């Protein structure tokens, strides 16, 4: 009995080895371009080698209407001076930004009045708010797509603590005729990590994120500045960089030959 079991095991091992020997490496036959080399930042959050740095702590040269205060490596909203816009226009991007809502909490400022700012990709806002023990409508709290989608979870740190957003924005493609959107060829999408936590998962943008109306796509250029909002609160920002994403990342070249084994 023992002998036949050993023989059986030997056969299984021999067959498995034979299968490994005759299996071949399947190839797609698609002539992909070799991915270019990007050197990552030294530590998490540092800009990689192909990033466009929008703020590194010393000046606001990358921004228009830059009247905010710069000190101690951060820029702070100057209430009443207005939002700021990047000089460069962008389409689809990966954005890293760090922010801190005011450490001192005014008990009279609640709901939307606490640490309010926002990152705008054209007319589409990822909300910035002090949502640490501060209730508001859920699709207006921190990391919401404003008035479209609450964050999956509330990953806010305490007021005054530095927080990170890592955002992937895929621009929409709109067909515009006579100043009107006649077709949404491809909607926009937003994915957001807050402090390393996924809070928006490839959200399909439904349109503009204005406070006074529901979402609807309105005409705009394919490339637009990134904006930071002045909502009257002393929210701070630091370490802002962006990487442009080509629109054709989903395109798949035709195979130069049929899938094959080698
Ligand atoms: Mg806002």
C-alpha cells in the first residue's frame, strides 16, 4: 500500500515537472512603448522627477492673483483677496497638496464656516473643510465632490494638523456647439486619497459643483488652471505639485501580431 502511494506521488511530481517544461510564455503581440523612467521623491509626498512644482514653500510664482501670505514654508489664504489660479493650464492630472485648517477653532464658526477652502479643477471642486467634529451636509464636508458625493469615510485630522490630498483628475471631454454642451463625450472622474485613505473612488463627475445649482456640464476649455478657494478662512497650504496625465493612457495599440507563445 505504502509502495503504491509513493509511486502515485512520484507520477504526480513527474507530470507537474513535465507541464512546467512544456508550458510557454504567452505574449500579447502588442507593441507597447517602454514606460519612461521617473525617479520617485525621496520620501512619500515629495515630488517625483517629472512633477511640476506649484508651491515649495518660498514663493507663489506659479500662481496668478497671488496675494496670499507666504511664511514658514506655507501659504495662507488672505480672506477677501480672492482665490488663486495656476498660471499654467492643465487637463488631466495627478495632484499632491497639503493643507491645514486653522488650529484655533472659533466656536461661532460651524458647518461650512470652519476652515473652508477647496481645490478646483476648472469648475469641479474637491472640498476642503475642517470636518473634525464639525457636522455639515455630507456632500459638503471635507473631501466631498462638492454637492455631488460625500467622501467614502471621514479621514480628517484635527484642526491645525497638516493633511494630504492625492488626487487623480481625469478631465471630461465635451462637445460644444454655439456655446452649449451638446454632448458629454466622456465625463470627468475624480479619485481622492486623504491622508493616504481612499475617500473618492473614481467618482464620475456629474457637472459643475456650484453652491447655488445642481450639477450640469457647462462649456469650458479642455485645459484650465487649478484653483484654490478663498472662503474667508485662514487655511494653509504647502508642498503642491502636479503631474500631467496624457489623455490617451487607456488607448491600446493594435497588436503587431497575433498573441503568441515563446
Ligand atoms: Mg469650499
